[in-house]
C-alpha cells in the first residue's frame, strides 16, 4: 500500500474540490452550450454570428492560456471598470458641487476567487464544445415529428419538452460524455491559479516529502477512478434513453 506520509486527508480534500469544480463547470457549460446551440440555429443573423465567434475563438485558444487570461486579465478588467465608474460618478457630482469629495461608490478592488475563476473558465471553454454537441443533436431529430406535434396543436414549449428534448438528449449523450471526461481532466489546470485542488495538494505534498512519483501516481489513479465511474454512469444513462428505440 502507498505510504502518503499523512497527506491522505489533504488529497481527499483536494479531490472533493476537484469534483465541485468539475460539476459546477459542467452545469455552466451545459447552460452556455444550450444557449449557443439555439443561437447557432436561430433565424437571426446576429445571434448566429455571436455564437459562431464564441465557438470559433474558444476552441482555437489553448485551455491554459484562457485560464490565465480570464483569471489575471478578467480581474484587471473588472477592477479597472470599477475605478472608471467611480471616476464617472465623482466627475458628475463635482460638476454640480465643486466641494464634492472623491467617494468610492463601488468597491475599489475585487479579488476574484480561484475557485470561481476556475469554474467560469472551464465552463466557458466547454460551453463552446457543448454548443456544437447540442446543435448536432438538435439537427439529428426528425423535423417531421416536430411538424406532427405542431399539427396536433402542441405549443412550442410542449413540442420542445415532449418531442425535441428527449430525442436531443439521446443523440447528444455520446458527445456529452466525451466532453465531460475531458472537462474532468481539465480541472487539473486550476492548480496553476492557486486553487487547492487535488493536483495542487499533491504537488505540495510531493515537494515536502521528495516523493513526486508516489503522489502523482496517486493523483493519476484517482482521476482514473473518476473517469471510470463517469463512463459507467454514462453507459447506464445511454441504455435508459435507448429503451424506446430498440
């Protein structure tokens, strides 16, 4: 059995953080992906253009670069924007009252949490991939069934809920599962922005004990366990959604 020199609980805490980041990022990615898919299939040119730019840019930039860009660049942009808004308010009040003293109406500085930055970045990245997955799944649904639902007097929402959504999920599951597995492994990147996930905990433990192989092998095994459990769960869901197509 591996001797982790008392770092078992630290790795377990890091693993729990990794799971939280992965699940919240997935939720954000699914929401963005659905909006992106609907936008790409929209009759409005501006919506299609925005969705196309989003998916093209995100899929063309390395995940590590995006992580650093959003964490450091996003924080700088946010704080510069807050300062500019405060400046505008003070200039406005000073123009009517010369004795007005400079006041911070909004916080001068906001530090973005590495956890929030990690969730938003990973969700933003995989929202682009989910958008393409969902778009393909929607296009795979037979248009005749939607037209039949409309002929029966179904509302647009009811047609979406009763006809489009169940079939779209079935068509999207293989691509969704692949995106989830890649997303789960991508959570390792949050360690570079200071989040105490499993990879960072393991790195610190490896440095303190001079046992890098032991700790990185443990991290690899835990990730393999996560992906194996995910694959089994996804296969079960696929079987459930395939019952009515047999």
